[in-house]
């Protein structure tokens, strides 16, 4: 399934690395980052991606740089897409095929601080823990004490929809990373309802227990 708006976490991570940390973002970039993650604002993430393109010699360079973050965490399959988005979509990178397994690998590495220095990790996770109510279906609706997540959705062939989320339930050595997908479903509302039900089931099943400290994926 396409990454859709879950890719915004990858793109913001790439920009943070490219700029040398959150302390080097301009006030405008800080506002754009918040809108891109908490509101899933397409124009905001496109503006940030444009900044990455300016630093990395255009679309191909920026996409390759984002792909390099996936390689850092042992994902040797996923390649950030550069083809023009089809009707109904706003971004090139949102079309990236990203399996649940690969997405869990990336979000886990992010949570462990393997992708960004701790201040940048805390910034990114802080945004993901403060998703706007209109975007807080699924993992955001289940009543977890702490969850950092990002969702995405979009049209599929034959008037169907795909809806997905990946998130980090809890934190530290007791955190768990999960990925939820409803694809295809008849409407966005149906997809939301499916993810709501799965997240509620997870809340009853997941037991967060402290484990030995995890190492970064290789």
C-alpha cells in the first residue's frame, strides 16, 4: 500500500537531519512542521520538501536522501517515489509503496533515537503525540495513555479507499510499535471505523512491560 500521509514523518525526519537539527529550523519551518504532522497539512509538508529539494539538488536528490534514512535502519527495499502523483494525491513521496513491516521498522528506529539526535526525536514524537482531533481516529481514539502516531488515507481503484496508521504505544523500553491498515474499503469513514475497532481491540490486548534496552536496527 502507498505510504500516503504516513510518509510525512519520514520527510520531516529527513529535513531535520539535513538542517542539522530542530534548532536550525526557521520559525516558519517550525510552524510548517507542526501543521504537516498534527494536521496532516499537504501544503505544509510540500513546503518543507521544497526546502529539502533546494538543499539536495531537486526532487531526485531529496527523495534519495529520504530513502537513505530507510537504508540506515536496515530497509533495503523501500524506495521513495519520484513519479508525479496521480489525481487525488498531492505528493510524490506519498505514493511510495511502504509495507507495514518496513514502516514499523522505521518508526521503531525513530522511537529508539536511531534516526535523529534526541532533541530532534523528542520534537518529532511530540508532534505525533498531539494530532488534531479531526485526524485522531484509530490509535488516537482508543484511549492509550501515551501514543505517537501518524495516519494516511487516499482513493484506490474502483472508487475504493485505503486507510492506514503507524504509531508507538507507550515509550522507552516498554513501548510497542504497531501498524494498522484497512485496504480497500468502500469509504474513508468505513476505513476510520475499522481502524477505530482495531485500536480498541489493541488497547485491551497490549500489555506494556519493561524489557531489556533495545538496540538500533542494522
